[in-house]
């Protein structure tokens, strides 16, 4: 049935030579495993103790079959009942101690694995908060969530089981081989004739499972990103009746994941089947040769039984090793995606950057140029100045560069040329945290968190008292509707503030900005998409908020910015006009045409 799923991904498409592919793969493995070891190295003593328990457990597991052979020879040949009872008692003690050591090693290793994974998860979350905004512009939230959950879970499974299995299987394999050579070199050599087939078979399979598991993790992340995007955008999907299109797109992504997962699991499953086949073949050969040696008096029946038991178990450590290799391939593929984020460039302040204890709000753009990546210039030679306490309104058609001006002022993006100054300081010489601490934002789509109304407002200043929170809500005209909520200020909002209206979310955002008490205020058409009464409440709250501050207003509705001290008209990334509302109307230029078409 494998033909139903198409050819395995990645393998036919690889263009590198085998040498190049192996070299890149090894380097990636080394880097990723070093990163994992960094988190495990804090528990070196515990890992040493676990290793000792594994050695004890594996060694005792080897004694069982050996004592079984001694028991058979003693009972069948010597018919010594006392020795038989002693051996049975000894075997019982051995198996009891082995079980206890196994339980303890598993318990301890799971604890180490979970602590290490918790540290990885905490560091990744912290890293995500240190990355610049452009990083998120190129990543789907669901794809990042997949790294945070599925990929880290794979690391957890590997640390919790693979370490024990790898060490245990290695000790068991080496010990078993040594005992078999001691018992009968001839039978051992006979059994080892299957090893070349085992080695080359495993080599052929594992060379393919690595990229296949990586493809599986990649497709899983893509599907998670798609699900997050479409589920959060259900309103738009249904409004435009795109359910069938979404289902078809999901079907395609789901098919890709099915294909990559199918081939990854299929190839990895070949290993155990190959081991069982070769092991069964070796049983037949060992039984025949062992019988001949027994008739010639070269070995005892007990040795044959012990040897067959070892031969039967001989494939187990190899199977365990192959299984853990596949687990590790999957986990390292996930770990590589996790640690890939750790190598992304963080927001870094320039050496010698200063903190501003006080900001008056003098803003100056001088010959600022900017483009997103390799695209055409978004801003070109933009220059303007806003004095403390003034309001500048940025207007222009969609794509003119209004939002980009604000993102550059906030240092969410860096200029490609020119300079931006705040109170005479080049913002590149100001610490980002210090700059943004003196800025407040009321955006068109207010972001609220899944917590209480009180904590959403307090996000503006985390040390604010309950009284200060309520005072900010009163100034924002939000107090009345808050008191009507089921639990007032302690009402827990749904994700994104879904339990309240758009206008009420805007009022909470204004209250949050009032509480932050910024020197520079960024407003992105806070009155859009609301009814007339709510707009009046918002405008009244905004007037209180804007008083005494430097305000940068992104305006879509021109009748809301008549009182701005200066209006800058942007078109194709350039400021084509600037002045007051009345002066620009008298000029009858671009602003005049925009205003007439309002």
C-alpha cells in the first residue's frame, strides 16, 4: 500500500553530493547535541548515579541466562537438589535487585529530563521576548507553537528514555558478546555471520530516516501554523464563504504530513523487522551447530540453552539501539528547530547606549530612508520635527508609510539611512527599553490578554495600585461599563477581549496608556469601527490622554485631526505636504483631494 502515499519526501530532491550532505548533517548534529548537553551538564552527578544503576541493572540481566545454564547442568547431570534450590534463590535475588535498579534509574532520569526540558522551555520563551519584531513578521504563531510544544516534547521523550536505553543496550550487547565468546567461540562466530547484513541494513535505513523525520517535523509545524491562523480567523473564513477552500488547503497540508510521517515511520520500522528476520535465521544455524558440538562432547546442554537464550536476546539491545536511534533522529530534528531560534539575532542596544530618565517629547526625523528587506523603499528622505506637547498627524493612502514611521520611532525596525532624534538624542544611542518606557500606544486593534480587566489596565504600569487603576479607567470613560461586567474589575476577559465590544476594548487600551503616563503617545485611529456614542466617549478620553504630551497620530478619518498642530501627508514613502488643516485645505493639494474624498 506504500504507493498510495507517493515517494518519500526530500530523498529524490537532494542535490548535494553524499559527502556534502553527510558533512552538513554531522555538523548540525554536533551543534544540536552540544546544546542539549548544555542543559544536562547541570546534573552531571545525577547522571553518573543513573549510569551506575544502569550498569548494575544490565549486568544482573546478563547473569540470569548464565545461571539458567548452570542450573540445567547441575540438575540434569549432577541431580543436586540443594544446589538447585540455592541457584533458584540466587536468581530470585538477582531479578529483584535488577527490577529495583531499573525502577530507580527510570525515576531519576525522568526527573532530570523534565528539569532540563523545563529549562529549555523557559529559555526559549525568554528568547522569544528578546527577538525583534521582524522575526515575528516572518513566522506563523502556530509554527512557533509547534516548536514550543511538539518539538520540545520530542526532546523530553529522548532525554527520558533514550539515555537509559542507549547505555543499557550498549552494556548488554558488549557483556553478552563477551560471555558468548567465553562459552563457545565457535557458536559466537557462527552467530556473528549475520552482522554484516545487520550493519549495512541499519546504515542504509538510518541514512534515510534523518531527513524524513526532519520533514515530518517541518510539515507538522506548517500544519500547526495553518490551524492557528484559520481558527483565529474563522469570522473572515465564514464571512467570505471560504470553508471549502480552507478544507482543500488543509487537505493538502495534511496529506504532506501524512506522507512524510508515513515514510519516516516506515523506514524506521524496517530496522526492527530486519533484526528479527536475521535473528531467527541465526537461531536455526546455532541450533544445528550446537547440536553437533554437543554430540561431540565439546559443550554441555546447559551451555547450549544459555547460548540460545543469549542469542535470542542478542537482537534486543540492537533493536533497542535502533529504536532509540530513530527516537533521537526525531528528537534532534525537533531540537534543531528549537535551538535554531536561539541563534537568531536579538534586539541589542549599541555599546554606550544611555537610559533617559525624563523625556520631553521633542521628535525629529532627518532624511530617513527605510525598506523592508530587499523590497523597494518604503520611506524615502522623510524629515519632520514635532516639538514637546505638539500633535502630528500622519495621513495618506494605504501603503504610504504611516505605520512605518511609528515602527521606526519605536525602534521595532531600524532605519536604512538618516537619523531619528528624541530630545536631541539619536534613538540608536538610547536603550530600547528606556525609549519605549516613555511611549504609549493606542492601536486600531487593541491587544488584551486573557486575565482580569484590572490586570489588563495595570499592564501599563505593573506597580500601580487598585485605586490608580480605577482612576485611569474613570479618565478613559471606561469605569461605568466595567462596573456593569459580571465581576467588575475582576472579570476575566476572553482571549483578545472577545467578551466585550471593540469600543470597550479601545477604552481599556486608553486607560492602560493613561496609567503608563507616557511622554510620547502613538495613536492609530482609535475611533475606527465604533458607533457614534462610543466614538464620543473615546474622543473625550483621548483628549484627556493627549493633553500635555507629544502625540503621533496615524489618521484614516481626516475629520478627527483638524486640531493637530501639524499634518504630514505621505505618498509613496515621501512627505509631499505638511502644515495645519486649514493651510493644507487652502493649498488645494494632495490633502485637499483626500479630504474631499473622505
